[in-house]
């Protein structure tokens, strides 16, 4: 269960990074892009941390 939740968080983080790219290039909104990049990175890192803790 922990592994699948960690992978879900990692995938969600990557999706947020992709949407940040959209906001930056298409919408030309740098503030929203940076916010989404920050949130996506934090979500991905939490998932990565949970995944690495489960491997022990």
C-alpha cells in the first residue's frame, strides 16, 4: 500500500511539473509556473521519500 501511494505521489508530481510547463509557455504566466514547479517538486520528493523508506 505504501509503495503504490508513493508511486501515485511521484506521478502526480510529474503531472504538476508538466502543467507548470504549460502555464509558463502557453499562458505566459511565470508566477503560476513557479508555484506549480514548487508544489510539483515537493509532491514528487515526498513520494520519492516514502518509496525509499519502504525499500528498507
